[in-house]
């Protein structure tokens, strides 16, 4: 079965998911989008109102800013796979531990299928979950943002970079410059990892 077929099967499973009570208030669950063989995966918290309406990740105001940040790193949206830890709309924009526990296995399977070489974790919840999954020490975002971390499992290895969530700069405009700088500094890291050419 191809990666596309595996992701499509996962999408259908999520559409009928009842593992937590978020299915009651969602309109369209959001699996994610991008190439099934993407080398770079972005992981955020969960769908907002616009994402819930359209069934696509990062299509609201934070998504527009994310598109700008990607261009700062020399990337395009279609180059990367974008998803979230949570697949259903979060009315309060927060997820409980039980909700994360119920939903995160879907993200685990996405990572297994896509096999990204670099995961960019957007925001505290994504960082906490992914660092915990790969046995890395979670520290405050102000200390770890933009830094490269290596992970290894029995079957594969790769890298994670924690980043502030794009929405954080919408809530706190003083963070905007820091996010832009972090994504600019991502360019040489991508070159070093062989994920983009020097002058691309």
C-alpha cells in the first residue's frame, strides 16, 4: 500500500473517530496536508475555527503568517507536510491530557507513514508531546526555540526543531520579530541537513 493510500485510510478512520468528546463539536476533522513523502513535517496544536470549516490545517490568520515564515526559510507550503497533534476543533484552543492521549496515536502513525527527516514542532503542546515521544528533555520555549535536536528510535532517526506557534505572534506582536528571525536562521540548518540547496 502506498503512503498516499495509508494516509487516506487514516483520514477515513479519523472521520469516524469517537475516542474523545471533541467529535461532537467538530465539523471537519483535519488530518493534514502536503506530500506523503515530505522530508519536513510541521506539527501544531489543533484546528481553529477556519480549519474546522475547511478541513485543512493553518488556513486562518496564523496560517497566513506561517506561509510568510516558510518563505523566510526558503520553503513553500507545498514542500512540507502540515498537521497537528489534535485532529478536531478545540473550542477553547486547549487540549486536555486525556484528549491528547486519545488523538496523538494518529500523529504517531502519520510520522511512521511519512518518515520526515525533520519535524518542526509549533508551540508548547506539540513540543511537549514530541519531546516526550522521543525521550528529549522539555525546557521552556524561550530557551529551546530554533535549536536543532536529534532523535533516534529503534527503526529510525531524525531531527526536531521547536518553534513558537505562529498564533503566539498574533496574540503578542512583540514576538513577531523573534519568529521571523528563527525561521530565517532555519535556512542554514536546512542546508546542513541536506534538505535544501545553498542558493535555493
